C-alpha cells in the first residue's frame, strides 16, 4: 500500500509551502549566506503525515536493511611513529536501505510504499533548491539510512576533490523520522575551524540541508531506558549537484524568486 505521496510537497505544512514557493525570507537561500553550511528546519512537515511515514519505514524497510560498518583501524594507533601525528579516517556504523538497484529488496519495498517516487519528485529537489538558493541538476542521488542504539558517523567532511562536478560544493537534504524511544542524537559541526556547533537530529519530520563539504559528525544514538529494541532514527537523503552556470531553461531545478 502506498503511504508516501507522489510529491514531497504533499507532506508540507503551510510554513513548508512558503519555503517551497519562496515566501520565507529566513529559510530561502539560507545557504548562500557567507560561512553558513548547514540549516535545520522544524515545523515544515505535517506531524500526522510524518508519523505515518515513520511507521511505513518501520514496517516496509526494517527487514531489508544492510549494515554499513567501518570501525577505527588499529593502525591508527599502533602504526604511529611520531607523537600527536594521529590520523583518523571516516568511521561509521549504521544500516542502509539499498536504493541503487531495482533488484534489491530495499528498492522493491520502497517502491511499493511510494518512497522512491517521492524522493524523485520535482518538489523534493525544488525544496532543496529553495533553501540552498542554487540551481540544481535534475538527476540526483537518493538513500535511506537507519540509526539504531550506538550507531553513529565519525568526523568527516564529504569532500570529493577528484569529482569535477562536486569538488566545488554540492547540496544534501535529510528528512528525519525518529521513533519515540530515541533519547537523543546530535549533529556536531565546525565553525571557524572548531567543532563548536551542535544540533539535535532526534526529530519526527525535521529537515536539514547541508552545503558540503564541511567538517561534521553524528553522535551515537542513545535510547531511552528499556527502549533499545525500538529506538531508531530513519533518514531519507537526497544528494544534489549544482547545475552548470550556463544551462538551458528547464534543464535544472531552479530556486524560487524570494518574495518580499
């Protein structure tokens, strides 16, 4: 049964619609501000619909997830030859629903509940364009992550210097659907060269938009007492490359003109 709407716009509250249409001066083009790489938005997804989305993810995708685990390599300590010269690669433990292949169980389950269609909808990309303030390419990547107790993502910057289409920056947008037994999980990110900024990502229907690359990490998910079995945070993710500066009309997702 299809739970997710065909268009992302159908999940939005009146405030979310204002952002999509360019009528929220605080949110629209927020990532064009000098030095600003991250914005967290609350109250943009309808609470009842967000709960239905979370329940659909729990029912349809939970048993299709694949573990993604990259622990701290022992050589990061025992391979050192000089004091205070340690280097830490990206570490992570999370589960993911594989949406790259139509043959995967995750893709089939996501398609049945309408998730694939919604993540590929015009209004999903248009919302990212509205907040980023940039024209985005029409082809974008989608992914589903699921954090359970103790799952985290270590410090990383998501820089792709070898990719000519991404090395100068790109946009990620995350939709978060946490279950009630999650106690907390935080996004820590850098400002002025230090990890000084902290934002809770334990939300039901929260939207976060990133202008990558920049340094950040996600703390281990902590469950409420006796809630470990049911504590999960689902993340629906879109990755958008900037459109070429010179592009044909209609070939990109354009940000709306911000209205006074």
